[in-house]
């Protein structure tokens, strides 16, 4: 059976953007893991996308597959899209093309003009190419990224798009939350997600699948679909699309940990 | 400054081949690391290649960048091509698309019909598309792979191509050779390489660079050029093209080691 793959950056302007990305002169290495390279997107760049998702920054799994929002957060976003009725017609970009080295570093650079300028070229490219009808920002920096786009000259004169600013899907467990705190925060977040999904369903004039049922008070397996192989580069092992915890930063010191990513085929995968 | 990247598998027949590759039913998982996915090629699939290189199988670095012959062996092959006068116009494929789990496993499957059939589709695609004038096999299995192509129906009626069967570039240090043994084997190998380079230079009707000087008795830094960024996927960190030892299999047991690849930014790379 054929296995789909992401064709990458073949058309304008994405081919040019993938050859001309900002480096450590724009993204300071003290605050971004520029050594792992930029990671640009996930999803359809071929003109079929209806929803634009904005995330924050790539983590270690993303540095391996070189597409954003795979792993735990990625599956949560994928489930969100399923509930909207979208299985293929989305584009996901991040606020930052490099991994932030600490959340405060991410916060510090949200106003940087050159970072925003490059990101806005991606947004313009997506909007020029695809009939986007809704934009979803996951996390506070993603919301600011979209607002920076709206304030930019390139956004002038374009039709207003439905916009949702939502909590980042892994935010309930961030910052050392207790299990009870995380459960409560998850329930609150999923209620917000459900309300947003209802509004987005009302806006989209075309979907590509029957919408999945809304969330309950906690994530279930049904809420966490696999990352489609069509989103990943050719030859990517299937477990990178189905499993969540297969890459981690390892090392006894912060310096070694920054330099080291360990990939492990999960125990659930038989060899 | 723009950073080139490999466009991947966009045209016929490579797009189809990258979607329809043999799995564990053809490559038994006892003998091949199928869990890391297939890795197909490196170099030009756009019709400009003059030299076809055949290697053996992908190692751990290759599983990360998803192109073959990077790292130590890759830089040695790249240097060989420089000495021929070729910087861009080559295609590299492997005998096996999956990593062999032990050399005896590689030896055991060199006659497998289904493995050869898929490999021959790649060879046919390269020869149909590109004006290949010389074929270089590195290692005994690669030589057999080319011979299996010549014996196949798809090879019938095609013009004969200049062919060189050479030792694999890392073979001098294989099998627990002493330093003295490795040095002697390297000198012998490089003499063979020099002779082959002379013959290939005589065959090629077009090159794309001034040929680099021939080898001495040992590899020097000049013999080990970087892997071109144009051969690697978009966003690949530059050190993956310039450094040799950045991925290793780790683990206290053979089972864990098979499941685990650790990537480390080399100490020579400043952060």
C-alpha cells in the first residue's frame, strides 16, 4: 500500500523561504537552539488549506522529523482539527522557527522585528495560496504572532479571518502543576476548545471529513489521532507518527543536554 | 546567503518509488533495521547526474538526515567524486534501503529477488533520467547489486557503462584491524581509488569542476570535503554536513542499542 509523504518546499514562495531563513544573527543562540536548524511547518502548502494553526516553537521530536507539532502537542492539535472536521486541509506554522531555550527567552523576543518579518512572509504565502477561513493560535506567543501579522503592511486590505486564541495544548501540565491542578486546567482548556470548535465549524464553508465528537473533561485516546504520514518526509518510520515520547534531551549538564537528543523506538513498537 | 537543499522526490519515477517501498515482508527485521525506515538516495535526481555511485546500507547518521552516505564514509565518497571532477553531478543509491543488522545479514540477502527488483527500479529511473557515464560500486555487495542489475530484463539493450568495483571507503578499519593493518589497507585502497579515478576521468565527457589532486597513502583533510547542503533536506543543521561523528547507537544491551540513536552536536561546533 502506498505511503504518502510530505513533498516539502517545492513551490513559490515556500521554496525560496526554505532557502533564505534567518540564522543566529536574528535568533540569538543564547535564547534559541539555532544549532538544531530551523523547522518550518506541517501540513498542506498546495493551496487546499482552510485552517491556519499557529504554534509556538519546535521541540526535540520536531528537530528529528523536521516538521512541527508532532509528538504529544502535535497529536492534541491533530485531534482538535478532527473535531473541526478537518483531516488534511490545514497548515501549521510556529511563532519561532527555532526551539526556545527557556520560556522566558521565547517571551523576550516576541516583539523582534526581523523574526516577525520572516514569519509574516510565511503567513502571507499561506494566505495568498490557500483559501484560509479560520486561524487558531495555541498559546500566548502565537496569539501575539498573529496580531503582529495583522499590524503589518502586508495584512492591509485583506479580508478579516475568523481568529481563535486558545491555550497551548500542553499548558495544563506546564510549570510543575500537580495532578489535580493539571486535571482542572485540562478540563477548563477543553471547554474553551469545544466552544472554539463550534465557532470554527460555523465559519468553514468546506471541510474534508465528518467532525469528530467534542472533548470531555480530559483527553482520551480518541482525542489523540496519529500525525498523518502525508505530513512527514519520505521514509519516516511510522512510529514517529503514532507514538508520543520517542525523543528526549539527555545529559548530566545543561550544556551537554542542549547538545544531545536521544531517539528511542518506543517499547510498544515490536522489532 | 541562500542555503540550498535537496528537493526530495518530486518527479517520476522517484516520487512513486518513495511512496511504494518494500517493508519488513521483503526486508526481514531480524536482518535489517526496518524500524528506522528506508533511506533512498543522495544527490541529483533532476537529470544532470553523470556518475552513479552504489553504496551498501544506511547507518545511524543517515537515519537522522534521511539521505545516504553522510558522515565518515560519505565524506570519503564525496572526496572521491571531487577527484573525478564532479561536485554536483552524481546520484548515490545503496544496495539496501534499510540498515543491515550485522554484516552477515547483509551478505545473506544479496540474492533476494524482491530486494533487487525494487533497487533495479531506482537504477532504471536514474539511467532513464540522467546521462550516466560511469558507475562506481563501493564494497562487494554494491558490486553484486550492479551485476544483478546487468542481469535483469530492464538492463537489456542499454549501452554498456564504465564500471568500477572498489573497496568500501571504511573497509580498512573494519573487523578490528590494528592501526598498522588499517594504514596498510588504506594505502592499498587509495592506490586502487587513484587508478579508478584516472579511468573515470577518461570516460566522462563532462565534469562540473576542476578535478582535485589524487590521494596519497592516507586520507588527509583535503580528501574529506563536506557533504553539500544541496544534498540534504531543508533546514538541516550545517554541522551535519561538515562533521563526521555526531550520531551513535547507544544502550547497555543489544536490544536497547538497536532501538536507540543519540545525536550530539559535536564539541567543535560553538553554541
